[in-house]
C-alpha cells in the first residue's frame, strides 16, 4: 500500500470563515452525479459533478450539523442546530436550475479542474419542511421508516424513536415510538444563559443483521452498516439476532460506545422494564468518538452475492482506534476479537472503504490503514495473528493531502480502487482517486503521456503546501505583532505605575471654558493628552473620559449619573499630543448641576490586540483549541491606567461679563438658552414690563442668600507664599479662589477684592473678600482674618459656590497641617459656647423640618421663614480657620 499514487482533483470552492472550517460540523454526501455539501453554516449546497456546476443553495434557519441521504426515497434529511430536523426532496433540488443555466455555465470551468462557487439563487427553506422541531437534538439517523435521534438533556443523553414521514406527506412526525436514557452528560455553559456550540457532536450508526429488510446489505439511510451474522450475534446477543432487529450504535463525546436494540426499544412502552437493561456499553475509548463504521476484511468466494461487513471500527479524536471482529480461538470456538490501535491524531474525520481500508484525516495529512486479510495461497503463516484475525499493528500510509475536515467514499471507483470525496478546511471540494494499478515495484519510464499528469499532480501538491505555508506565516505575523504590542503596553504601564509622584511620562490636563454651540452657551472641558515618554500608543489604546455628575442639592432622590466617552488613540508617538473637547452642559432642560467630576484614564484592550491573533488559527492544526479562546480572553479584559481627575465646581463655571474682554468672555447672552422664535416675538413686540417669574420675584422681594467663611490671614499668607507678593491679601485670596477661571488674569491685573459673576443659569453670584479682626477667640489679642462672603439671589447657586470655597479651604488646611504649623492659644470656653450654639441651631432645624410636614399652608409660611433664618446663621458661623 506504500506504493499508492493518489490523484487529487479539485472540483469547486465554497465560502468558509477566516480561520477555516470547524471540525465535526461539515458534511459531504454523494448520490450519483450530485454532491450534497454543508460547511457547518446555514447553507447546504447541491453540486453537479458531471456538469461541474452548483445546482442550488438552500438556506436553513440554523447552522447545519448533519446530513442524511435516503436514496430510495430520494430525500435529504438535515439537522439544524437548536432548530430541528428538516426533510427536502431531491427532485426539488434537481428542478431548481434549468438545463439552459447549465449550458451557460459550462464555459466557466477552469483549466486546472477547479470551479468557483457560482452565484446561484439562495433558496430559503420553508418552516413547513421541519419534520421534528427540537432545540436539544445533536445527532440523528434514518432507518427504513424510523427516525432515530439523540438529544442532550440537562444531565443525560436520550435516544428517541419517531415514525419517519416521507417527503411530500404530512411533515409532522407520526409520533414517538420509543425512548431510553444513556449515560450522564455535562452540557457546555454559554454566556448569559445561551447554550454554547458543542466542540464534538455524538455519532449514530445503525448496524443491521443480514436478515433485515435493507436490500443488498445497504440500509435505507446513509449512516448505517450491515454486519455478518456471526459478528452481529457476538456483539449484540442472541435476542437481537432472533428478532433480526437493527441496533443503534452511539458514540458519545466522553468516549463511550454503547448500543440499543431497536425492536426492544420500540416494545419497551408496551412492556416497560428496566431502561438501563436496554443499553449496553460495548467499549470506552476515553476520548471523543468521531466515527463509527464497518468494513469487509476477508476475501469473498465467487458464489457469494451479498457483501456483509465482518469488522466494526470506531475512531477517537486523539487517534485511539477500536476494531472488533469475529474470530476463532484455540479451542475452535467463535469469539469476538477486540483490538485497540493508536493512530496519529488528532483525527478530524474518517471513512471506511472497500478492501478493508480505513481512511482518516489529521491536520497535516490524509492517511489510510489496511485491516484486510492478505494471506497468500502458498503461505498461511504470512499474516501476524490467527487465521481470520486482526493485524497486531497498523501502519498508516500517507496520501499527501492535508486539511480534510469531512470525507466520503464514492461508489464510482474502478474495480479494486477507491475514490474519496473530501472537503478541505479552506472550503475546497476535491476527489482523491486511488488506482491499484499504479503500485509499481520498480521505476517505470516516464512517457510524454503521463508526464503532464505527473506535473499536474506535483503542482497540486505544491499548491497545498504553499497554502499551508501562507496560512502559517499569516498566523505567525499576527502573533508577532500582538507580542510587540503587548511589550509596548507593558512598558507604558510600568512607566505610569512607577511615577505616581512627580511629573508623569503620559499626562492628561483638563481645563474648562465657555463656548457657543448651536445658539447656546455651553461649558466645555478640554482634555489634553501628552505623551512625554519614549513609547508609542498604537492600536489597542483608548482614552476613556468619564463625566460624573453628582445628585442635585435640592433633589434628594436624584442619583449620581455618569457618562463615559471612549476615544481611540491612534499612533500617538513620543512628544505627541491629542486634544479632546467634551460638553459639560447645560443639558436639554437648561440646567447645569455643578460640581462635575471629569476623570481621564488610558485603557488597553487585550481583546482588540490579542483576540485577533488567537482567532486566526492554522486550519491544518487541531481547531478544537479555537473554542477555548473566549475563556482565555473575557469580554471585559483590558488594562486601565488612571491619569487624572478634575472637579469642575461653581467657581470655575462663573462668568464675569462686566470684566471680561469681548474676545474672551460673553460669547453670547448670559441668560439661559431660549427659544429663537420666542426671542424674535419679544423683539417685535417692543419693550415690555419685567418678567414675573419665580426667579425674578425672588430677586426683587427677597434678600439675597449669604454665606461667609473666615480664614486666618496668617494661614493664607503661608499658603499663598511669594506668588502674590506686592498685592493686598484680599486680592490675593480672590485670585487664589478663581485661579482656574478665565477671569483670574483680570483680577490679578486690577487687584480686585470683590467681583460679581453670573452662574450658568443666569443668576448673579457676588464674591467679596474683606479683612476683619476676630477679638474673642485668642487671649493674646485680636486675630487678623479674611472674611470670604458669597451672595446670590439663588439659594442653590449660593450653596454651590459656598461648597466650592469650603473645598478649597479644606485642602489648604490639610496641606499646612502636613507642614507642621501649629495654631495659637485659643479660649476653649469660647469654642465650647460656639459649638453649643451650633448644636442648638441644628436641633431647631430638625424640629422645623418636622413641623413643615404636619402644618397647613398658612402656618407653614412662618415656619419656612424661621427655617431660612436658622440656615443663614449656620452659613455664617463665628468659627475661624487657623
């Protein structure tokens, strides 16, 4: 067999995913000149070998997992993932394309024997053709008028029998005939409760005795075999032989090879018994079973017409092979001979052929092993083992064809030869012909007649090797790029994490300003990303900016809202900058709730960089590892490196139209955005009286809300340092408070100690800095202090400005405390009295708020006025920050 000279001929190419076709899902069947093919997608192709063209393409509602052909009934049964079994008539497929279309496409055949996939119409399969809807079916086969299915339950596999409808009849099955549970199983868990596609599908095969109704040893379906009576009785027992019942062979993904007698399963409902007594475990391969078949190993006598198989074969994914045959022991008794072999793996697909040959495909080669009995008439001891036994060792012979994912043995082979119909991982349909007459023990002279054929075969082999080299080179390049990107990301991460103090190699500076957008004044935040490191930020890096708004001060039920913007960073080299401007508000309701926190971070997506390298796999390699990729890289995996965080408060959101220059401030009206039509109508009507809205009435009839904070002058001088030398402390304090506002330069130039600004909603906010003396706090004498006063007709805006001032003073006090500065001696009795007064006011606030919930409208007015007075006292405490 080492001298076999396979001849490979490419027929057509079909669409396949980027990483190649998956193992276990594609199927190819042959019926005369027609080839029925599935690549594991939703499409089933019908290809004409004689015309070398595509006849029809059927689209099913789910991915196709299995095909079964009933030649006598001219029917094709199709199993769709999580959908069910569909039945198509072969006559419909033959009528889908007219003969004229064939004649028009004959001239498109290529010279090297390949035909590209033709643009034939895709025919959607009607739901009425579904003969057995089910989301748990994983395998099926058809025997005569019985539909045999294998379903996956929550914990166990289940074999079910149904009456099989004929094409054109009522597509609904006639009813369930029998059912039995097999061994336990563990269904794969999918994300978010969705089932995951199984890595390995179970295998079903019907083994029939010689007395079954199937003519000439061939069952009605394409997934069955007929065994010799001796082997059938030894394997399945006397009951199955007497009943002349077919037996269902099940190969499971956990390695079990079990069987169920069909007629006992049918009668189990009328005479129920122990369900486990119906199932017999023949063997355990300890690896997923990917093929079950049978073949003839012994030569036949000339007067024998029917050909029955005398050897049962099962192959596992990793190459473990089981062969069972009826043999004679030393005492002359008929016993089953069972042998295990180890073939090169992983095994992608397999098929049994004539002459005792088993063909199996690995990622790198298509091999053939011989189980036939080859005993010379003159030497009965030539074969290792007893007469009629199995060989002790199998030696695979290479056919020099790689990446075959599904295989079928054609019946059109010449006498003594074999023709294989195969589909490669790249979606190429090909035939591999084995001619026994090409076995030559000595070199023959090359003639001009066979030189062309030899060159063609060599070129075909070179093309296959070149395709493999190209695929491997592409995968290596992808992974090299991914490793380079990961190395750069590691360097950037180490540089940022090791420089938490001092200037950072990659920084993001945040600043705010007012802009005019779509007839509306908008407060914007500008994020400037600067790369001062020696590394580049390439593919996979993104700048994530989160804008987090706190709950409204006057709305206790409102929650914190956050918006995250993700901006890809493309090719930001050393010294490069990237600027991003985002709107902060006001929103559609015209409100801008301050403070707003803006956070910047760098995010590195491992899925974007590494996921592509892992997804692009070599189709000649075992594809089962591809399905573990989602476990290696979860959806959220990545590296997040915080850069900066900035809080935009009321002091930064204020505008000062009376001080600012025209080109820096007041880009538009400072009042809230208004409807342009409403503004136009007001202009046409001329001047009118002042509006009587709640804000205007509050500003006209109620005094402004006031809050004060007193700070030690010594504390401010120590904190401000020499930066404000030559300027009054009042002006220096105001400059420090408005340092992040665009008005800071004008305040410094004019040495201002008070300013009047405008809040985002258009109300006035007045900041006043004055110098005061606190006399009752220190026994040594008065303490010089700065009184910071904020006034506004809007209580909410006054609270926001007061909150911003207090936040700055808290940071200042913490910084000075860290330097070790100590306050002067204080009168503790005076401090205790101030604290007692504040506690009294707080208790009064709680009492007044409780009273508001129970009083009527008339009484609540006086309570509300008193509550405002108490709040005003609390906002102007007698305490001093030292």
